[in-house]
C-alpha cells in the first residue's frame, strides 16, 4: 500500500500536477505574472497579433478604454477592418464580445484573454471565435504599447 502511494505521489510530482498548485506557472515564466485583479487598469493601446482559421496571420492595433465597470474595445486589424466590442473583467480574465459588418451580413464574435504582467505592461493572451465561422478557436495576443492620453 505504501509503495502504491509513493508511486502515485512520485508520478504527480514528475508530471507537475499544476492543478494542485496554481502558483506553479510562475516558475515556468519568471518575467510574466498575473496582474493583481484589484490594482491594474488595463486601459491603453496594444498591438494585436493572431491567426485566422486558414492559418493566415494578422496584426493590428487595439484600444482598451475603461468605462465604469466595463471596457470598450476597438480593433483595427488586417487591411483596415475596424470594429468595436464591449468587455468585462473578472480578476485576471477579460471577456469581450464584438460585431463586424461584412458583405455577407454581420459577424459576431467573442474573445477570452488571460491578463499577464510583463516589465513593459500588460499582455493579454487568449483565443476567439466567431459566428458565422469555422467553429474553431483562434489565438490572439495583445501587447501593451502605451497608456491612453489623458483627456482635458
């Protein structure tokens, strides 16, 4: 019996059972940590990089603006596609919904990001999906550029 317990514990340790220790991710990426959910306002300008379902890469600019309890998100990607969405934050997670007019009707989508802290500011890594769409999740990363200009 003790041998079985030792074997199970050894296997869990070798496999790095991260579900038992949520802070174990911090050891794998020392320059990245989750943002304290009550401290950081993530408003600002970001570069946007992602990949579409067909494997085509895209890039652009994203502007996050905090409006009371929500964020307004503006994307300008690819050849000038410009669309807006609304996002809510819970701790180190940001969920955004958006619409994009197209020749074939309105495309609706949702993005889900993990907010991380880097020496250069917040980084949002996540995935997105759309309807109509291929029914698969795509990856997207937002890298902080600068804070929003202060309105006078």
